[in-house]
C-alpha cells in the first residue's frame, strides 16, 4: 500500500491528511472529514507531543504539549519532529536533546493518536464511510495500535513502535476541546512513559503496565518514533509484526481463565524467550509444554482478578499480556443468581408497583437503586431497569431453580402484565417517575421506545419454555399463555413503535432482538399458523427496510453497536448473504483480537456508564452487553458458514464469555469495566448487565476446533485426543451446547433440558456418544436434543417441536454422522 501525507503547514509537523491507497481503494485516516471544526489551539493533531519532565532534585512535574505551543518555547529541552514516507509506510521520528547542564527525568511522553472516530452530525453512511475505530495493544515494546474503518473494509492502519518507543499506557487527552459525548469517545495518546500521570492524574491506581520514566543526561539526545503501515485487514497483524522483528502471541481459549480452565499460549518470535514473570505472584502458573514450546497457563487456588505476564526476549524486548482469572463459569452464574435473590429482589411494598421485581444494585452503597434521577434505571423497563429481570429469566432457562422461577412468576403477574405492560401489550418507558428528575408520570408512561419490548418478550418466552419442558415448575399459567404473551409483545411494537411513532424505532435492529427468531421458531414448533404468518410478515417488513440501507445499524444515534445482532439474525434467516456478510464486517471492525483480557473481543462501547452507570463517565468499556450480543452474530456466522475461520471463533468466543469477568466473588455483576487510567475499575451499578448475560446464555457451550498447525483447540471445555477418538467435556456454566469443527466436518449438539457430562466422538466410525448429567431436583418431562442435520440418533427417533425427544431418565444417547 502507498501513503499520501499532507501537513497543516510547512512549519508545523502536524498531519492534515493521511491517505492510505491500495490501487483504486483508498481511505483518509485523518480527521479531515469530521464535520466539526478542529483548527488552532485547543485541538490535538496527529504529530502533537505531550511531555512531562522534572530536574532530578525536584518533586514537582512540569507538563508541556505542542497542542497550544508548537515551538515548546518554555520547554528547557529541544524537540525535533519529522514525518517521512518510506516506501510502503510512514515514519514519525522524534528527537529530544538536552542542551542544559541538568539531568532531567522524563516522566511523561506521549504521541497524540488523532484519527477520525468522530460521529458528530454524521449520517450512518457518513460514519461508516469516513470514520474509524482505534484499538490499542498496550504491550510495551511489542505493543501496537490498529485503526479499522467502521464498514470493516480495507485498508486497516497499523501503528508500530520504533526502537525505544514502548507502549506503556493509553492516556485520554481530556484537554482536547472536541466535545466528548455519545457521538465521540475522545482522543488518546500512545504513552511511552507514564510515571508523571500515574502520580498526579491517576491517583496511583494500578495500570496495565508499571509506570516508568527515563533520565536524559546533559548533552544527550534520545530518539523515539512510530511507524504507520497499511494492511488489508486485522488478520495480517501477526505476520506484519514478525516482519518488523516484533513478537506475536496467541492464547487459547483466550485471556480469561475460568476455574480450572487451562490456556495454551503460543509465542511466535525471531528472538528466544529469556524470562517470564507475573504480577502479582501466585495468581497463575506458567509451564512450558515440551517438546513443542507451548506455554500452559493455569489459575492458582481460588485467586480472582487481573494478572500481568511479562515476557523478556533475549534481545531485551519486553512484552506484557494481561490475563484475568475467576471462578468457574458455573460457580459464577450460581453466585450471580444467589446475589440477585438475596440483594436485588424487591419484596417490600412500593408506591410505583415494583414489588416483586429484581432491581439494579449499587455495589458501593450496598443498596438497591430505587430512586435514580435517570428514571429508566429504576423503572423495570429500558435496558437498565429490565436487565435484572431478564437476567434471572435467562439463568433459569438452562439452570432452573424452583424458588427463582416462583419469583419470575410473581414478576410477570404482579409487575409486568397490566402494570409495566398495558392490556394492549404496549410497554411503558418506566414504572418509576419523579417530577424533580424530568421524567414525570406522563413521560414514564410513553410506549414508543421499541428497545423496551424484546427484554420483556424474552422473559415471557423463557417462561413458555420452562412451562413446556418441566411439569409442575410453572403453575400460574399454562405454556400457551406465555407463548401468546411473547408473540403479542413483539407484535405490539408495530402498533406503538412504527412509522407514526416518535423516532420510528422499529426500523432499527434491537438489542436482544435475536430472541424474536427464538420465539418465531417455537411458534413454528407449536404449529400456530396464524401467528406464524403474522410474525414472519412483520419481521420481513423490518428486514425489507434494512435491505434499502447500506449500513442499517443505527439507533437514536449516528452510530451504535447494538443493532447488528438482530439485523444479522433476520438477514441470515431470509437468505440475504450479502447483507449478512456486510453486517459481520461491521461487527468485526469494532471487535478486535488483542492479547488482553479486556480489549480482546470487546465490541466498541464508551458511553454506557455516562448514560446508565454510577460513575457517569465517557470511557472505553469492557464486558458491556454490546460484546456478547454481537457475539451472537459472530458465532452464528462462524458456525453456519462452515469455514475454517479460527480468527472469527476466537473473537466471538471472547466476546460471548466476556460478561463472566464482570461477576465478582460475591455474585455482584457490573455493567462494564472502565479502562480510563483514572478509574481502572468496574462501574458500581449492575444496570444493563442482564442484556450482556442474555448474550452469554444464547451461545454458552464448548467449541472445539482443529487447527492444522496447532492441533485441537478447545473453547469452553476440555478435549482429550486418543488416536481416532475424542473426549469432550463442556465446562461452560450450563453444559448444554457442543460445536466441533475440523477440515472435514462440523456438527453441533444442543441439549434443551439436561446438562451434558461428556461426549465421545469416534472419528473413524463417525459415532457420537453423549453422556448426560443427572437431572437434579428439577426433572424435565423429556430429554430434548437438537442437532445439526448431519447428526441423527442411531435409534430412529422422530423430532417433536424441533428436537429429538427421549425419556427424561435417559443417561446415554448415540448419534451417527451422515
């Protein structure tokens, strides 16, 4: 690829345009096409520097930047900046010279990374055409920055360090005058040294890397710099790193270890590993498998939280990988539900009619959030209000508990139906209201927000499933009533959120909207012909609107990462492979694969704490519901395309399981982790975590993949190979799903009513033997097994309601690949 640079002026080494060109395909990564004016002082540009220094005998840091003073006229050192196109890449070189007789400590040095991620005043098409996403790997000497276009198309920009330019931190440039809000995340710097910020701005909070500084002696000159390289897509990053003498790593199943799960760390480097250390010690064990030099990472004891692995290579190159360890997925989910029952269930009388519902919780104040000034957080509707009730429904779908199901029945009959939901099936914006907070009773009673409907429809659908599959578990209504309620709730969107309603929100893909297909499938399984036709016609009406748009992923905002889940679901269902693929490209553009527990699989979110959280900040977020909801599309596309796409699987799995990291050892679940260096913590509100948990439940399972170079890789379970036989043991929270892929075949198993203990697969005989867990206290009326079409029972069994049905006491089932 070739680059074209244009500086703002000959005197100022600031970039006005950075065009990357590959034949007829080109893209300008600068902010040149942003619709807001960013000229003059107060605005950082690509090429600006930020520096903090102090004499060795001084305790106070002095801060400087070229944003407001290009000449650094009061800075005691000399700085020279130079841009240059070198063949197929761009180099930015910085020279710092000490002409004084003093030694200076450089405790802050940063390169402003100013690329166009501004969506303000854009249409959806303009954002996708002109803007990009920036994702950092804050990995010291092996760190890099990737900038992908919103539409997921080429080119991709990769920023690499030159010698001595470590990537120590990723600091938000809060003094840039560009307004930060839901339309703009803000700008950041590539921070080489961060000690000054650590001691002043960040309150000594633990960072991804140790905060360091360097000393420049009298008459000494130091060189720093970055290299900008154009790629076709992010999959080329590992090869590009190796070509530039940088190591690359890959950890499977990822960078989060659940319980006794073990990760395999593959290191590809032209330099041998010299040493490995962890901080803090005693959290993980690192052991090299001989003779293949693969490192096995395992959790020690009952440790919980972050751990940093530092790799030093023989040439002195240092690389850090940030892991997270937690209890097993099953323990996580059990504690999560227990916490909801103990702390989030509202059992006392309430003037707003919320008694017998699960409420958002405040970890810091250790209380339910019953009166937030943002009424939607406290009102059983919207994302934050509906989240806890949605969560408890989804947990009981695959891990039913009689007491929890009873609470859900009380929620449906005493709160949801005819209270939060009117008798015409419309859904109110909130049950809670306050004249002082701006949401009075009239505003809370409005029913035009389509996003409020899928959450409640999902709860009805879960209750249908429980009533249908377990005799005596659900007693207030029959299964027919719950399925009818789910159907009517979805259909009500057309009447109350359609083209004549405010914002016409049914036109967008909706978060948790994939539940619409689950409801539709069960309408078909029950042969409700009138409802099937009406439901399909409505979804097709919405789908037809999406086919008229290049990028139908909006919401009330000019860009959002929550519409893609449902858009993909129905485009795939209606056979529109072109639009389904475009949707996946969009999702993959903002869902990176990075060696870091937080960034890996983190679909772009930065404003949700500002809207729904207690910390009320604009900050890059991890573990938010956008990740696990988008994973639904990623993993479905991976499975249905039958392609050997390990990249898509590892990103989708990381995104899908990310909500588990937000559950602490008590069972409290935060809405998101805030990566602002001044915060570096989970938001104290549970808020909309329930939507994230829906995404996890939707795809929870074991995914096994055969890589031609690395052999069998297992995500979410153990895999043991015995010649031509494989033994698979799911270790996700529910043990219901198993998907296997190699270069010859794919198959999927989903057990609707019983956990899978173990699966034995004889490759030669093409025989699959499933051993099931005992039912426990709640016994289903049948064992129901769904499989891909290429897997059928050895004993010829007919399908009922879309699944093979066996006796509830069945312990082993044999299936044959056909």
